[in-house]
């Protein structure tokens, strides 16, 4: 296994999301996320007037950007990016300055009061490195998220991005986000 | 930048390894530190079966250092298919909940005052046995009531009640789906499954499958609606998540769904769209139906339901065109109105006349699997009749389940005989039954109340003695066969040892039985019981397989059409699918569904409608810290028009008053509900202080609901209450 030949990403089919929060609790358990903090979440948009109404859900987490601004602003190098694209925080080096939280265009990071460090989605790198998939991807009843390697032409996400229309959030930041939302 | 990081990690790793202070994780050619992740040499994975709702999903528990760390979905179970919902994931917190019951307790203050004395198991058993013996001596064994809800160990509790000699076992169905079960049984002789995976056209009345509970039906529907282009028509006074995903949503006037269904039948028959071959071969009473539905025109139904007649006609046409791959879906918690049984019967009849019985994408009779039985000493049948007089009032209802609300009326009146002890397993009648004040009165009238539960429910809060049950991750339970289109067997095995002084229900039952002189009936261990069940499973090396996998599913494709043979006899009086039911007629009910318009709320009052959200199961789990995060209190949904009229602001407190009670909670002013209804979610406003996150937070619908039931099944009618709303 050579991580340098991989580029992990998530493809998200928001239409299939029913806001059941299974992914949020799975993440909480898998990554021991403190109460009140979240590494993934579901955006909710409700609009219209009775009886012409609409609800849209959109799961979100760290976008594991190509050019992560959180990594750029980190004064100690605690925020770093693996060659496979996964953005992590090395807690030992984190001084809790929270610059990264301000720099993140997606508000994907939180401050863990107990350890005085910043926490965020790791794309369950500890599972991925053993050949598994992130907990949020696995537990989802409607399989909204598809996890995979963009550099693998046989992967499901490669196929989805080649055949379906999609968008990314806040592309103007130049961060190169790697959460692809199907249209 | 990444490279320098890795290099630095590598350096640190060398230094760290030299110090021997932390484990290392191998990643590709580089090795780097991972703080806080121990090598977890004691890591175990134990397959088991979730208990947080009745769906029985398979889970794989990850145990590290003796603690349950994670529950992963088990893809082998066709009834959970590689998913665990929010509740399933949060089951870990059930084990480590600071609020959970940790030892037996006996009440020392007044009932509901919350003063408890922790006692030994012996003391608790002796106390309960003495009280039960006193009641038995005074009122006979029928003076005891045994309430329980669905659970793998429920069987032991019920058996204790029966062995004790009480006819008064009462279970959850009449607070749940008794009307659906009875309506389908009366029509088809059985309650089928719905093949949503293959259906092309689905109609749902209020069965909020994308929001209120997550099961394979939910997953099939999402796949169907989003990927396979199945059409979903959804009727609900509220714009739910299901409504938002449906192709068409109709905010039906509450209580008029029956008119919509009858008009659909009218259109299908008038336009000759029914399946003539199927109707002729397998049904009886179609001719009476033809006459019966002539009166129910789409134009008439439009006035009743507020669904345009042209839409009713179009939906009826689309539904029959898609048949047999079309469904009117039955749903769960079907307890809404006093004519609920007839509304479900009409659905069953509509399904029958388009011939979607036992077809791909239609309704399918459940396939079953055999399971062994542990043979134990039989007891004498209880001599006394049931206190709810089920034979007299609900002759068609399921005898073993009883009828909750009628039972409460009779216990309160002391007729036909007094009931003075109440044993409860896993159920919370305080929140599950409408009209909490009445339930409290019933509690006051009891000489003795004992509750077996994993948490201090509101019912437990009012008990005299509380027996703490071990949570499911701490127990081995009986084997459960799940009939269905894809039948399966699931097994729940102990993942971790109980962390508090708790016992599985079987041992609690045995402790009581011993002191009641009933030990002979419970002279076995859970292992012996389970082994006997394993023996007749159609699985090679069943015990080994179940312990290793936690689930076994019949492989291969489901077979449709097994009941569609000329000599098949349906389990009905005529042996056919009964559109016109003589059995109903003989029992004094309408043999075909007759519509009667529901009462409407007077001016400035609202119909109270209820619902569930899939973070919680009924009144459970709102105190689970991982789930409570999503909803800390419930609120009252009210449409902006009436809200503006009454000067109710979003988020402000309102007082809601019915004829039986009043509550205070926040208003949620939302477009997502009809102006003539208000809605609140179940499971808040707890009276038990050991539900610390939801004690006195929000409100319990049980306080407001009036006592009403479906005439045929005895199912509680939860949507018949009108309320006043005012700023608080």
C-alpha cells in the first residue's frame, strides 16, 4: 500500500439524505467527539409557504481540501495534510490558537476544551489505513456518502464524478474542496 | 509541506520508539505516531442485535479495554442491511448513562416523590413476592396486571404472569398498530410485508417512514424514490421529511383518509381498472363492494379530504396502471381515529382489487423460519376472564395482547373485579397511554407496583420497587426469528459484563418465581433456552454460526406467488380474500368500510396530532446524551396564520389545554402544518428526575390526550383530541 498514489474524497448525494443523524452519532462514537462538538453535521434548509414547501438536507464535514487554508495558517505545523489528501491535526503540536478555525471556509473545526486543541474530521484515517471506510459512510441507511480514491479509475466515486453533474462548496476560496455534491 | 511533516513525524517516531512510550501505526512506507490510540491488543468484535427499537438490526460491537467503543453495522442482516441509525449508534451511551438504574430500589417516600432506598436483590425480591402474595390472597391471581412491550426477554415476564395465574397480560399493540394487524388479518388472514424494494408506486397515509423510524422499508423507499423512479404519494397534515421526498404531498384534512381511499376504489371500479382475474379467483364480496362504493365519488371525497377530485382520479388511474407493483402502504403506529380499523380495511381492499397480493413489488405474505423451543412445565389456564372484557367488547382483537385503554377504564371502575397489583416490564404506560391523569389515578389505586426497566422511566418513578435490568449489550437473549420477504434469524449475545448491579430479565423473573413457589416453570438458564432454539434452526452448525455472525438470512431470491394457487386457502372464514367480511358482520361491525366524517375542532381550537422522530423510540432515549443533542425539548408546531391571530411568536411559550390536561411548551411557528392542527413530538416533559436531560423539559402529549379508541381493534385513537392554545 503506497499512500502517495491515493487521493481520498467523498461524493455526496444530498437528495438521499433524510437527516437521520446516524452519521453524526457514528462519528461521535468512533472518534470520541465531545458532547456539543461535531466533526460532521447536516445542513437544513426549509423554504416556502404552506402548502408549497421544500426541505433540503446536506451532510457536511471537513472538505479535505487540495490547498487547505487551515494548514497554511497553522503557526506550529500541527495542522497538516497527508499525501493522500487527508487533513489532520497533530494534537501534540497544537497550541490551541484557533487560527485554523477562522481560516476554514466551512467551519469544520472545533475547539476541544478538555485538551485545549482543535478537533476535526480525520476521514477516519485510522480505519481507512486498515482498508476500511469512514464510520459516517458505513452506517448511513441511505448510503448518501460514497468514499473512495479519486486516483483509482475503477473506483465508484471516479465513476460518479465522470457520469454525474456535481458541485463543490465555496470554490472561490481556492481551497480545492474534495467533498463533491451530486446535483 | 506535507513532506516535511512526514519527515518530522518520522523523526519523532524514532525518538518515541526509543523512549518506548507509545504505539506506532504503520502507514505505507512511513511510520508515524498516533497519540492516544493504544495498540488495543484486547480488542474484540462481538456480533449482536440492537434493542433500541423493535426493528432488530444486526450490529458488531467493538470492545476495547472491556468497554464498548463502537457499534458497527452488520451487512449480513437483510432487515438492517449494513446500517445502524442514530439510536443504534448511541446504544453505547445506554451502558454508560449516569442516569441508568444501577441497583434494585424500594420506594420510601410517597409515590412519585422520588425517595428511594437502594436494597439488595434478595430484599427487593422478598418485598415484591410478599406484596404479590398479599394481593393474590385478597383478590385472587386475576388481581394482578402484567404490562409489557416488545423485547426478546419479554416471554419470561409474560410466562411469570401466566404461571402466577393472571389472565391480565396487556401488551403494546393497542397503543400501536393493532388496527392494521386486525384489518389485514380480517381481509387476507395474515399481515403481509410490503415489497417496497420492487414497488413502482407507493401511497402512504401519514406513515412518516423517512423520519420517524429508520428500517429497510425506509432504505428501499429512498432507493425507490431517488434511484429507481418509483412514485411516492404522501398524505399527511404536516410537511414531514417523507413529504419533502415524496413526488406529491397532500395535506389531507385529518381523519378523512378513508374518504380518499374509498374514492380511489370508486374510480378503479367505475373505470373497470381492477384486476378481474384476481378478484374472481381469490376474493369474495366484490359485488357488494361495487354497490357500496357508488356513493363515494371523487367529487364527494374532495369536499371531505380537501384533495382535488382530479388528483384522486389521476392517482387511482396511476395506481391501477402500476399494479401489481403498486402499494397502499400500511405503516406503523396506526392508532389515529375511532374508525382506524375501517380505514386500514379500505387500504387492504384497495390493494386486493388491483391484484397486488403476493406479487413482486406488491404485498407479500411473510416467509417464516422454524426455531426450536425449550420445553418447560405447562401451567393451568387462568380461571378468571380478562379484566378488559375483550371477548365482550372486542371479539376480534388479539386476546394475548389485551386492550390497554378499556383495561384502564375497568381497573379504575373496579369492574368486573378489582386489580390491585401492577407488574411492568420495559413499558412506560405513563407516557404511552393517553390521559396521564387517568393513569396516575390507576397508579394511586394500586396496592403494589413493580417495574423492570433499564432506566427510571416515568412509570418506574411511580413504582414501589424497581428492578434494574441489564441493557442489551450486557445480555444474552433468546433467539428471534424475523419473518418477512427475506426471513432471518438474529441472536443477541453478551458483549460486556453488566457494569452495575443489574440482572437480565430472566434472572429477575427467576428471583420472583422462586419466592412465589413457581421455580419449576423457570428451571433453566438462558444458555439452555437458546441451545434448544438453535437446535431446530435450518442452519448447519447453528450455534456456532449464530455466535460468530449474530444473524442468519435465507439466501436466494424471495419466491412470490406461493399463495396464488387454485387450492390455496386463506386463513379467513371463506378461505378467500374477504372484501365483504361476514365475520365482521356477525360481530356487529360494518362488513365493508363505511365512511363517517370525523368531528372537526370548534373555532379557535385545534386538532392535536402526534408523531415520532427517529432519534428516539417513543418515550425512550430522549435522555440519551448523544441523541438529546439533536433535540433538547419538544415544541408545538402551529401554522403562522392562527399564530398571528393569537399573537404567538416563534419560540415563545404557549399553554396547550385539552379537556383532560394542560401543558406549557415552546411554540414553533411553521408553514409545515395545516392551520387547523397543532403537532407535538412524543417523549418529553418527563416526571422522572432520573431522566435528567428531559425532566420537566418540553411536555408530554399523554397529559393532553383524551381517552378514545378504535371501535373494532380497541386501538387507542390518538388524534381525536382538540386543544386550546394560548400565549403563556
